[in-house]
């Protein structure tokens, strides 16, 4: 039996809504159970290394695919409206960035996984591509926040427009912080790691909440 267009749109949006809770929930579980991992020193990308690294690799790819599905749903809802062209494309770019980050994993660093030197900073081709593709994905998400904010602003949904802009601005600052401070130690490293972790959680919260909002239209 053929599926209705509205039902297909809802399925796509729901797929995108699942991505965030899945990524955050599994990442937190990994961080709490993987020996040697510290939320104060290590970014979640490092979880792709070690014996159980395949879990995080798969998580990147699955949540990337779910995000792309969500972006297609956003496109179907916002077609012909302000922000309806580039908003979904940029969100889809974030999904592609997640897939790329799973294919090309980050290099072991700062004592993780166990056995890695505490001062390890070597960057392999895989690690370099992880950083580059991840950065492109982050830029896609940041830009999507501001572009989709235009839709909410045009519809006088000021609270959601503000939430979208705040998420984009916070993510940008946290991204710049970790880009410049990830090689530091002590309080500086802890600050940028915690700030970026907060941005990742906020970004996923924005995606889940925004797609849920659009489902109501």
C-alpha cells in the first residue's frame, strides 16, 4: 500500500529527531564505561578508537543517515518558504559530516585509549580527514541554525528564532574554542572540552526540538 506524502514527511522528521538522543545517549554510556576515558580531557570522537571503537564509528554513520533523512523532511515542510532552500541542505551537510567522521576516525590522543601516550598528538591522514570533514559538518549545522531561524522569524515565532540563533552562536564559539585550545592542558583544556560537549548536546537538542516543531505544521 502506498504511503501518503504527509506520513512520509513525518517519518523523515521523526528519523531526524531520533538521531540526537541516540548519539548523546550512547556516547555518554561509552564515556562512562570505557576504561581511561575522561569527559574532562577527551572529546567524544576519541571513542572511535580501541577495542570498542566500532560502536562509535557505527554511531556516527547511523546518526548521520538519520540526520540526512530529517533534512529531507525539513525540505518537504519548508519548500517554497523562507529558509526552505539552504536550511535543509546545510542540515544535510552536517549529516554527511557525521558519516565522514565515522569513516575517518580521530587519532588516539591524551592517553586514550589505554596505552596511548599522554602527550600523543600525531595526526594521521585519517585523523586529518576526520578534523576537516568534521569541521565542514559543524559549519553546516551552525549555518543551518541561522538560516532556519529566518523561517521562524518570518512566521513571528520569535522564541524559536532566538533559540536557533543562540544555538548557532554558542556552537560557533565552542567550535572555535576547541579548535584553538584542544592542544592545551589543565584548566584551559577542561574548559574547551566541556564547552564543546555542551555545544554538541545543545546542537542535537536543537535538531530534535526543531524537527518536532516542524512536524506540528
